[in-house]
C-alpha cells in the first residue's frame, strides 16, 4: 500500500495549519510550522492570490485525509458510507473517521499521534472488548472497551503518550481509566465535539460533481 514517507511537517505547511502529525513535538519549539509558517518549496513565501472553488475543495479534502492518515481510495469509501447513512453526510463522514481505532487510541492517549497509533495497533498491543484487534481502520462502536494488552503495559511510547495527553485533553465522549490502561467510547461525537477547523461541506461539493 502506498504511504507518504517524507517529512510530516511539510504537510502542515502545505495546508497552512498545524495538523499535529508528530505528537508531542508539535507543541514545542522544534515545530517546523511555527518556524516556517508558509508553503514548502522554492517559491513558498511568494504564493498567494485568489484560489478557485475547485482548489479550495481539493485542499480541504487533502487536509482531512492527512489529519486522519487515510489514502484516497479509503477516503472515498468513507464518503460513500457517509452518504448512505441517515443525517448530514459531512458530519457522518467525520464521525466515521473519528471512530477509527487508530484515532480512538490517539484520543484516549495511548499514542502521541495517529501515525504512532496505527503502528502500535498493527503490532497487536490492544484489545477491543477483550479481543485482539490489529486493524487500525476498525470501526469502534459505542460501548466498546479498548485496553492495552497486559504484556504491553511497560511499552515506553504508550507510557509517554499517557503522560503527555493532558496537553491536548481527552474528549468528553470517551471515558478513560488510566490505572487500568482502559478507555471506553461512551457516545458517538457530535459535530461540535470535532474541534479541528474542517469545512466538510467543501468535500461534499467536491465529490458531488
């Protein structure tokens, strides 16, 4: 499977938004976006002007894909699923992305970034409802209990993430039992619970053409 392997900080600079792709580093002085808040490339500082509607829609889609670490084919499938569900398609799309296992692990604080959460999930460090799940895209449902496998309680990256999660906070739709290395999805997030500056309507307009 194709996967972006270059600098994550270039993605933040391209989208002109801090996407928090590198965990705790994004909160410190070493954050490249803080030092160079302009698009990457030779002419990055001179870019500007009026953008077309298509470009705005495309950039919004690319931004959301990069936030959640999803490739184009997978993202399009999420859109089709969201479109078939009852309710607002844009909100449904974001909810499907938020309920991915890798994102829930990141929200709980078992990983410092979604990329790290995907890696830890693939290495079978977590159980969902007492069953091993190693698929990062697994859809977590309300009432599901996610916990760190007993043999992984001393993994340094997990312990460090649990200590630093206070910087970004834990959403109120997730309940965490830190002492038991456990978290529960209490409810599906509402649109106001998803605080990243996303204009999902632009994505819907792009795919509706």
